[in-house]
């Protein structure tokens, strides 16, 4: 029975070494945001200074909110806003939806059942290309976060 214990200990040790080597080789995310630095948008303080690469200029971004990261490919982009508590999440969603509705170029798709449901909008303004925009705003809690923070993200398809 002793030889089986040694084999198990050796396998556990080899798995730990393999995990450590993969962790060292991967790009390091920022400790607070969990987004790799090459996907972070450059910002000056809490206000965003520009759109991320691939994000259409016709689609507004909320003012005064930091963007922790983004990922764009083909005709799809996702933005992750800064970590915030529930009150700030609701305020951000309320202000961003008001910005979209007040522009007169966006229409809300459906009606969510509660504050935790995602919101979807469709662009109705004039477009030079034949593509339209669909924007989705959603939030989710950060697992095992001591401060009970949330992450708001928005996805754009065109």
C-alpha cells in the first residue's frame, strides 16, 4: 500500500509543477481587473478618452466610467466596465439606457422582468453600410468577492 501512496504524491507534485509552469507563461492580468494589460483601454482618470479599436463611433459609451478591458473580432465587440457595487451598477445602467433612448437612434428590445436581466437595444438611426447595431447591457457578480462587487459589460453586434 505504501507504493500507491508514493505514486499519488508524485502525481500530485507533478500536477502542481505543471500548473505553476503554465501560470508563469501566461500573460499577467492586472490584480484588480483580471484583464490582461494588452486588452486594457487607455484612459485618463475615471473618464474614457476614446473608443477601443473596432468599436464604431456611432455607438456612444457612458461618460465618466472606466473601461477595464475589451475584445473585438469581426463584427462583435465586448467591453468590461470597472468593478462597482450594486448601487453604482444600477446607476450606470440607468444613465446608459437614458443616453441611448435620449439620442433618438436606439429602441429597446423587449422589457426585462427585473434589475438583474440584460437590456437589449437596436440602432434605428441612418447608416451608411447595410449593417445595423444591436447592443446588450448586462451585469454579473464577481464570484467570491469580499466586497460583493459587480461587473457590467456591454456587447455590440453589427
